[in-house]
């Protein structure tokens, strides 16, 4: 299968590039910028895209390509497209000059396309809207490079070198704010790189089931930590299709779940889907005792991760004694998890620790990750084709540490129940309004701040509830949802009137970036 390789320089939109390429029908993979050339050669890419990044190419410690990179791509005639940082890096490493400019370009910008068109910008009008995010400019280009687009601030906003198959755009074609970005990417992967559009999820399912059967064998059994989220649920049903009752699902109730979540998960998998080997563990008391008076979000994550391993490991040992053929541990790892956990780019800033957990050394099981090459939307589409209920497939993402990171500060059962009730009202009203599936995430956050209120003739002094609702394609960027004021008022009124402990509701109007979607 033809593939496009994306080299990651720490850009926040790196996964978006890979997603867009896949959406256009060509398989894509992300690798660190300093991947060994021999390893890159083995991937046999039809084209390579260099991502953006937070650095300036002229900084001493900024990431660079190896000396042999361009020798390889030019000799083998592999087209290269640089985006933002990658745009600058091609010029800089081939002898051009990049400098900081006093006129920065951030946000929507008008692109003027030269009459000296290349295939990269084929099909675009003379003027197009693009999304810029940079403060550097190309001052001098190496020989044989030609400018093909500019803006009012940047004389060189896109270039080509057809002889060496090197191309660059200062703007970000991968974001939705560049309306014809998909056309530009398609021009590169199809017309310039000549990649065949062979990436089809329908073909993937059958092959994945066959691969699972081959790997597991005829007798071996598999354990899966089932959370009820999209990724673990799709992993479960895919494995169930492949090996049937040789799959053992362990569901841990850590006391940090949404309202009635443990009841719904058990009902779905035991009753609706007929999973016989579904093992439920009520560990609420254990987790809440360990989390008592813990305020720091990273400490919360560490405690939750550690206790989950303890609980999961204990149950696994029990099952291994009863079923000696248990040889595998399945995980719902998806492609962004795997790439981020492996620290794809040494230049990417750490935002928060990942919630995926590492297998303990004394648990001698082989890990299998059937979804490890897929993005979230691809996982959802596969789940639907495999017959998972839409209420699971379309569920909004839920953080690994659960409600622990939606309660600012210390956690206790009272605060968890307050948050569950408020969140349940929010989701109920969003669904009634018919907009749940149009939103990426909608949830409540408990804020440990008390304010004065009046209910009837009585003064109240109770907590704040923040509502966070965002729209997004894949969580790499997100905008707060501009909900109808009447709907927001209805949600607020219900929460204040029905949830004891809350007397004020606020709406979060922050976008990502600079804010994250979750509060902690």
C-alpha cells in the first residue's frame, strides 16, 4: 500500500496532517524528525511531509534533518512538502536565509497566487484564504527555487523546486481555516507524489480479524480492560468477532465514572452484546481513599494509574489461575496514543502525562493493540460497521482519570455526586436539543469556589459549576460552541434548581489553543 510519511518537528497540527492525508485515501504515518534514513527507506514512502513546529530554524538547538535526508529524497525522486517550520527548514538547510520579521502573521490571511503556478496550487483561485502561524520569513532562497505565492506581509508564502521535487507552504493547509487545504494536500500526494488511494476501512476490518486469529491462535485467551469508551469498546467487539468467548473483559469501577455508567456498560456488553466473560470490579472505596486530599492533577493521574494497575493485576492473576490459556492483554490504544506515548518529537512541549498504562514486569502477558494504526473517527466508523450501539460509538471522549480531572482540587464522594448530577442534566438537555452528535465534547466541571446566592427567601453559599462545550474535528484544535442562549439558560436553571450544592453556573468560552479542552 502506498504511504505518505509525516516527519514531526513538534507542531500542534502534526496529527491533523496525517488525518487529512488518510481522509484523502492514502495511508499515512508519523515519525520523529530524526528518524534514521535506513528506517525511512524501509517504509518506502511515496512522499514526505515536514510538519510545523514551535522553534525557529536558526536557533542553535532547533531540530534539523540529517545531512543524508535530502541526498536520499533527491536521489530517489521522493517529493517533499514543508509546512511552516518545514517550509523554513528546507530553505535553511539547503543554504538559504531565514530571519525573524517584525511583522508576524497569525490567523486568517489572504494568499496571492503567482501566475507561475505549480501542480501544488493547481485548482486554486488567484486569491485564497489561508491560516498562518509564524514570525519568521524567507529572506534568501537557494538556487533553483521559485516563489509561487505571497501575502501582504510575506513575499514568499509558497515555493517550488520541480527539479529536486521540493515544495513548501508557509501556511497550514491541514486546518479547516484554510478552506482549500485538502485540495493542496491532494495535489501533493496524488499529482506530485503519485500515491494510490488504497486506504479503505472496509478492507481493514476483515484483515484485522484474520490477523487477530493468526496472532492469538486456536486456544489462547485474551484479557481486555474495558472502560466502556469508544476505543476499548471497539477493541472488545473486534476481538469478540475474532475469538468469541476466549475474550475476558475486566471492567473496573473506580468511583470516578459518570452517572450510572457502570450500569449502562454492564447492560450493553452482558445483555445486548452477549459477552459471557464480563468481569465487574467495584473499586470505588479503594480509589477514593487513595485520592483523599489530593489536589494536584498530575498526582491524581499517578495515583489513579497506580491503583488501576493494582486492581487490574489482582483480577488478572485470579483469572490466570482459572484459565491457564490466558496469554494476551488487549489494549484500546489508537494511533495518537501510540505516537504521543513514544514521544514522537523531542521538540514537542509536554502538556500533561498520558493516561495509558504500562504493563507491570511481573505480568507475563503479550500485548495486542488491534486499533494501534487508527484515528478516533476511523475507530468510530469501524465500530458502527461491527454493530456497536450508536450511543457508545457517538459518546463524547472521556478522560482516562475520569471525573477526577473535572473536579478542580480535592476529590470526595459528595463532590463527585454533585458533578455527576450536573453533568447528567447537561447531557440530557444537549440530547433533547438534538445537537449532541454535532459536538465534540460537552461536560461540567466542579469548581471549589463558593459564591453567594438567593433561593426563595434564603441566602445560599454554594459551589460553582463550569460548563465546557466544544466543537472540533479531532481535538487537535477546538472552538467553544456558540449555543443558543435559551438552551444555556435552561441548562443553567435546571442545574441550579436540581443539584444541591451548586448555586451558580458559568460557561467556558475558551478555544484550543491556547486553552486545552479539559480543565486539568
